[in-house]
């Protein structure tokens, strides 16, 4: 099974998303995580992540729950990834509607035997977003 | 074996420190990590971490290389932790000289069979410090 994301500042929201993704796949499932490239993030959000892609990939891959972490393709090529990895399940986060739509459309169009599962948001808002974390850090640095 | 730290924003420098600590203990060693309490950090640095202690502990414990992660004691009680955990090795980071001195002094004074190993700094400066990471994030938020 496959999950994807930027994982810019690894936090508990990421961990819970990945743990829940693995759980959806059942006890023997392997969790492959596709970590977005710097360029892909830049193209989509207008600025790149704080942590370089290699470091983001290595840290995600160091989590016990993750079986393998790879970098995405520079050009967004969802079909390529799906055909190469052949997951039975693709887990998308609560804030990944765009990816969910794109993956679902592809699966239907290509008739692929893949299920898409949406993982809910966990716990309080505080630790669920790298963006809110960054703002909190900025305030903390400014006040010191 | 035991390693300790704040691990405020988990980054590759932390991971390498923990991996190297585990390696020093040999293939069968168990790595126990003592994660500093918010109050302890506040007392030592004049301000607390960005990520609350429970979340820092859980994320560190989710790393494959870590066998167990526990929170430190609110009052700094090194001797208590050493006597309770009974590690054969204590690994300290390149920036933990204060802890190294305190642990070494205790070990000698109490005649404990514990070795202290200093883990060197890894790679380029960029990812080795939560403080420099926070500054980078603050700049990135300010310029957006």
C-alpha cells in the first residue's frame, strides 16, 4: 500500500497518518511512502520545503511503521508510480483532496485494482500541520 | 544503552546521532532514549520547546532505531535515571558537553560500570541543529 506527502517537518500528525495507513492495509501489509520532491512542492505551493528532499525521505524511511520511502518523480506522473508500485491501497490524508481526486480518476480510467482510502485528521489542530508548526516556530524565534 | 536529548524538531542530525549511538552498543544492544521534559528545557534554556514533551517522546519512539523512549524526570536526577535504567553505555552528542561532564562525574563518584561515548557531529551544518532549523523556518515564514 502507498501513502504520499511532503513531510517537511516530521510531526505527530504525519506519524498518525502513516500508522493509520498501515493499519488499513492489515497486519501483513507493506507501507511504501512516496515523498514529494522539492521541485514538485515548489511548483504546487510557490515555495519549496524547509528540509531538502533527501533528508525528508531518509527521516520518513527511519520510522518503524514505514517499510520503504522513495522520492516522487519530478514531473507529476501518478500513473507511472501506480503502475510501478502496484499498491492495493492508496491512503490519502484529510488535506490531500486534490491527490485523492487525481488518483481516483486515474484508477477508474485505467481500470486499476486499487482502493483509495481517506485517513481522517487526528487529535487537536496543533500538531496536524507543518504550516501551523512553522508559524508557531516563527513566533517563538521572534519573541526570543 | 542510553542517549538523551530534547528532539524538538526531529531532523536528520537527531537520527544520525541515535543510529550512531545504537551502533556503538553493538548489534544486539537496546537503545533507550530519555527525552527531556518541557520544564527541564525551559529551566535550562529560558524557553520551552515548540513541540510538547509527549509528542516529542512519541515521535522519537516511532523511529526504528529506538527501542524505547521515555520522558526524563522533571527534577534533573541523573543518578536516579542511571540507577533505574542501568545502561552499559551512555552516548552524548557533540553539543552535550554539560551532560557529558555531569554523567562522567557521577559515574566516577558512584563507581558505576558505565562507559560514556561522545558521538561526533554529522555532515553539513544545515541539519544538525534545531535552533538553526527554527531560524531558517522563521525567515521562510517572514518572506512569504
